[in-house]
């Protein structure tokens, strides 16, 4: 697996109903959302991407607004504890549901959070090195089979040595499939859309705040 991503999806109703119809990108709404989230920066349009690429650099933001679904990728969302992300990201006016997804395949790390009406309902952060770094709320139904040991890791080097009952990246793919209907890797036959077919805009970000201080 080679996934790397950090993003948030806002939606009121089932986002799969929107994404399954190859929605048109609303460029004006995308810029307006970027300006709302980062009022103190100058945004410069950069190269378009697709939802296959949701791991922008620190000085970038990727956004796609598709009617009732808004997807934003920014480095702030890569926090290894979803509950510590700045609350400004979870304004219910942006969507009654907010789903954060963060993963990095190099360290087998996955984290996600789900907010309903601005309140955290579920958060999980897990990797083989740190174990369960954060777990808040009850596991959602799609997690059950993993916690029940139905997807153990086949460790060729030392049978039974993997420190978790499942591979975090496999749960990562199950999570994004459950919430948004696609994956970065996995069973294409189960997807409701291919992320490479859905465009998003990229903005370069430059802070408007002065770098000096007054004493």
C-alpha cells in the first residue's frame, strides 16, 4: 500500500449520492471556502488535481466543492490525534457532518474522526509503533470485523508478531469506502466513483500576517 492523505469532507446527507454522479467542481465555492478557512492568507491558483491526491504540502490547500459535498485537504488535518485539530474546522455551517481522514503508509498510520453538528462522535488514531494513540467514542459498524480479528496481518517474517489485530492501512481503506464510497487502493468493484475522475483545485498559500513583533 502507498497511500498518503490528510483531508476533511463536509456533508449534510449521504455524500455517496453526490460523488457517484461525477459531480461538477464549483471553482468559485472552492475559493470562497478556502478564504473562509484561512482569512489571513493570500491564495494563488495552482495546478488542478483530483481526489486521488489529497496530501498537499504545508503551503498548499486542495479543495473541491460539489454542491452538498465539500472536500478540503490541508496539512493541519494530519494531526495524529484528530481531537486536537483546531475547532474552526468543525463549524456545522460547513456541513452537519465532518469526516477527517489521515493516513501515511510509510509508518502504517491511520487516523479518522467524525463530527456531528460540531461535536466529536468518534476518533481513532492507530499505528504499529504507537499502538492506539487515540480512541474516543464507540467504534462504528464498519470497524467491527477488524477489532474482532477477522483481518489479521499475514507477517511473513515472524508469524504472529504484528502488534495489532489488523493492518491500519486496511482499516483506512475500509473507512474511506464507508464514508465516501471510494478508496486510494482496494477493490474498485466496490467503489461508487473513481477519485481520479473527480477534479479539485489547488491554491498556494502565503500568510498576510507581518513577520515582525512589537514589544
